C-alpha cells in the first residue's frame, strides 16, 4: 500500500450536487511532519491539471474512532462521462512525478471506494467545508431512500446541506451500503448540530417526523460516524 499513488491513476473527493453524480476516493495516512508537504504537492498539481465537470477535494479526517485510521481522503466527483475521462487520462510525466513525490511522504494507504451521490437536501449552493459523515447498513434501499427523502423534504436543512448516497465498491466486512453527509459552514454549527440551528417548536415537529422515518426505513444500522474538514478543492 505504500506505493498507493504510483499504482493508482486517480484519487478522489466529493462535491455537492442536486443530481446523481459518481465519485471515487482513496484514504491514506500522513504523519504530522509531512502534512504540509503533501498538501503543497497536491495543491500545485491540481491547480494546473483540471478536467471539465470533475471536482477534486482533499479532506482531513478530524473526529473519528480508533479503528478509523485514515488521516486524509482525496476524491474525484462528477458525471459518469466526466469521471471516465479522468481515469482514461494517464496524466503523463506530471502525474508520474507527483506520484513519486507523494509515495515518499505518505506512510500508508488504507482504503479505496467508489459510489454515487443519490440526493441532496438544503442549500446546495453554499460552501460547507466542515462535514459530519455517517456510514450505514441499510436493509431495504427503496424503503430507506423513500422515508429519508420524505423526512428531509418535510424539514429542509437550514444553513447546512445534507447529502445521501451509496457505495458500489470498497465495502468493508461490516456491510455499509449507504452514507449520509451533513455539511456545515463552521465548527460551531457542526459541533452544535441541527438541534442548535432550529427553534424548540421546530425540533418537536422534526422529532415526530424522525420517529415516522424510523418506523418506515426498512431497517438501518450505523456502522461508523466522524467529521472531516476540507483542506482544498480544485
């Protein structure tokens, strides 16, 4: 796994879209003394090398459990055709040089996934660099998506965005098959969560709707949660 960036053409991130999009992402561990150098190399490369319709983002895994060892995630997101174009592009000498330099700075690659973005709720035009994520094991995809969308549409997120999608590869033995991400503008909102952003009356109505969602979601088990911080986006 040490040669992660030499072996893989691409590494990827997640962008907000109201329509279905495709994404791939790669998780890795960087020791503190190398974090600035890794960011500088990635920033320099993606400022100069862009693909139409594709967004690349780098995140730091800030709050996480003991077994969630990744320190950084780099992702590509876009339409199927746009993502396919990225993977068809070999990158040439510039990519080879970047890969070689990163291989000397990254301690370990710890995972790779791909999937889709299924739906977005709230203000998708805003900027939300602080993101809480939830990985779920959903028994019935149709029941979950229907009930979750009904809940979110009945209580649209304010000053934040909520995004829901699935995994199509890279699933762990825990069986996660759906994910939900809540994006916030700053740490205050992210730490306080949605409860701190609505009135007690709104919270009471929302909690009642949440119970209805739980009764109709077909069975959902949370595998993992955490918070990531966007370091850069290109």
